[in-house]
């Protein structure tokens, strides 16, 4: 199964992992719109997956449409990664991605996430250990460096030698977190030093933006730009109609209902409903209704009200609607 990479279409078009967003419901939304997108899960603690059957049974099952699905995990103990892969393998997962990029202070302080960029011996041991324990391909998502003090080329080459099959680079340092504008110069140079696929994440707005920046890279991920525009994965700078947006909103709400318990569902669906309509100035007229929904019927009522109020605009593209 480690030769799975040989059969991936290039360039790789991927939904980036994001805690609180790239769950099963949202992945199904993306795949409904753009079936060729490769979806990464939210990131999960290897320790939690091993010790919480409830968590594993909640986040690892997935719809057939989501395949091939990549599960991202984080931790610092190599043996815990090896144990986590036993759980992951039960759910027909395509491959495992190791989080070496998260800059959150509580994550770094515990030597997880981007903390592994400066704890490199552990990082390499993690890849070696989990690679020996599983038949699944292992990839890594990391950053340019921790604070300009480490050479990504050396780190990436060591990861490749430790049998990482693909590397994704969030093109900022851990200290920069989510600020600064990405400079792709070094990632193009990095690709020249590696045999494995190199994928870039950050400052990519849509498919056309991808293609203009692709050059010698193997693919890109779209992250937050997709949360209100899952059509960003389609070529031609695709603009959905209002009808398409409302249809996906209802689909998303229904899929969340299938995978979340009631309290969690209401919190999740409310943020997504508002995001989908964020570019419309009239969204304020419906905001209160959207952020107080408690069930699927109430979601449908809001959507039907919008359809009724904008019946003459349903088949217009987003930018055509005032």
C-alpha cells in the first residue's frame, strides 16, 4: 500500500486539515462539489485515539464518498504513534499524516506539532517507528522552520530518509503562526532536493491561484479560503449561484446531523451557515435566525425564507446579486 502515491493524479488537489472544520460532514461537502479533491481530517491526538474508544468511533468512521481519506495525528511519543495506527487501520484509511506544523503554544510547549521541528531526533524516530509498524503511507505536514534557526532542506531530507512518503509545507515559521505573506521561493528550491512529492499550504485562494503558483511542486492545499467557498477547488474561478449555495448549506446541515450529537451539531452548523453567506450584505437580516437554530427543520426554514425573499436571484452567480 505504500506505493499508493504512484497512482495519485497530479497536481494533488487537497483540502487542508483544520481542527473544528474538516470533519466528515465538511469533507462530504467538498467531495460533492469536487470529487477529485483529496481530504485530510481534523488533527487528532494519537494518545486520545488509543485511550478513547468513544473518540475513535466518533471521528474515524467516514462516508464512502470521502475516500481516499487521510487522517492527521499528533503526539511526541513514537510508540504511541505506532499504537494509534492500529486503531486507524481498522477504518479503511488511505494514509496517515503526521502533524509537525501546529504553532499553538500549548501544543509546542508539550513538544508536539511544530515543536518537533526543533526536537528533530524525536521527529525522525516517529516516522521510522510508525513506518515500520504499518503498511499505510506516512506523510508529514511541517513549516518553513521554527524561528528561522533550522534549515528546512536538511529537516525535509531527513524526513524523506526516515521514509516519509510526502511532505506538505505551511510556508511560514512556527513563530509567525498565521501572519505574514507566504514566499514560495524556498519551497520551489526544496522540491529540487527531494524525490518525494512536495505540497504547499497557505495563501492559496482557489484552483486558478494554485495553478499560477504550482511550478515544480506536486500540489497545493486550500485551507480557510474554502470554508465559505468549497467551490474554490473547481477550475475557472467558479462562482456558485445562490441556489447552489443554499442547496449545499442544507446538505451540510444534514450531514452534520448524521455525525454530531445534538449540542455539538447546533454549535457546528451555526458557524457554517453564517460563513456560506458572508459575502452577501443582506446576510445580517438572517444572522439571528442562523445562529440560534436547534434542529434541521429550523435550518430548512431559514433557507426557505431566503429562497422566498430572493426568488428572482436564485440562479444568478454570487457576484451578480446585490
